[in-house]
């Protein structure tokens, strides 16, 4: 544990001493904040536009289920892991993670603003909706295409692909969330299935754009880790 903490501190110290890392980090923070504002405005816009429900081959043949716990807390767990894992275990990935998530949020905000379709018929509505905390209300605004509950865990799996345990867990969470939103009738099937293709494209483009920076930051982090572990084992 002592070696891990020492490695973590020195990795952050050397990365922050790198000008390109600082710029990349600040850009990531700025883009993420901007993405949240854009997404919020897009969701408010689509939630105030007159809309109608349409038919769906899958939803028309499955019952509506109360899966509220998984729907809310499941995605909170994924967000928590996505925020904490790179900060604690992969500091070099923090800027890339933020910029890729920002791209995901902004592209999704653009898509949900284009086509105005109402929530599926028989969708699960939170009991006493007006009495619920604002955080819960955010999950019930009209932001259909594409499914963030499905796409975000999959994006996190792609970001942390080298960690096999985390990769499989996040893919499993994505599949679980996909089933959750379908059985709650809060997303159409096209919202769910398209999420995988769009999310993969976002990740691939982001990786190509920032690949050189990612490689240089990874080299710094690995160099620090090797130096500290060599020093600890040589005594």
C-alpha cells in the first residue's frame, strides 16, 4: 500500500509538471462542464416540445416492470467507477476520459434535439413524481435517442479496456441497463441498440485524435512506476 500511494503521488506530480498534460487536463474539465450545460439545455428543450408516442416491436411485446433501483443506482455506480478509477489507478487517462465523455454527452445532446418523439406508451413513471428530488427527475426528462444508460457503461468499458475485470463488469452493467430501460419502457429499442454503435464510434474517433498525447502521458506514468518499484525492490 505504501508503494502504491508513493507511486500515485509521484505519477500525479510528474504528470502535472508536464505542460501538455496540464493543458489537456484543463481542456478536459472545460469541455466536460460545457457538455453538461449543453446537455441540460437540450433535455429541457425536448421536454417542452409537444410529442407523441410511437410503436415499437419489442416494447409492444414486453410488460412494464418497476426496475427503479437498477435504473437509478446502477448508473450512479458506473459514474462513480468511471470518475474514481482513472483518478486513483490511471492518472494518465484522466484528461482523455474527460474529453471522451464530454464528446459523448455533447453528441448525444445534439441527437436528442433533432427528432421529437414522446416516451413509449406504458412507460414506468416515478410515483409522486413532483415530490421526488431533482436528481431523480432528471432521469425522467425526454432524452431518448440514444440511450445514455446503455452507452455510458459501454464507453467506460472501452476507456478501461486493459483492465479485464472492470471491462467485463462494465459491459455487464451496460447490458443490464439496456434491459432495464427496455422493461421500464423509458427508451425505444432503437435508442438502446444504436447506443453501442454510436458509442464505439465516439470512442474510436476520440482515440485517434488524442492517441499521441495518451501515449506520452502513459510513458510518464509507467516510467514513474518502474522507477519507484525498482527502488523499493533494490533495498
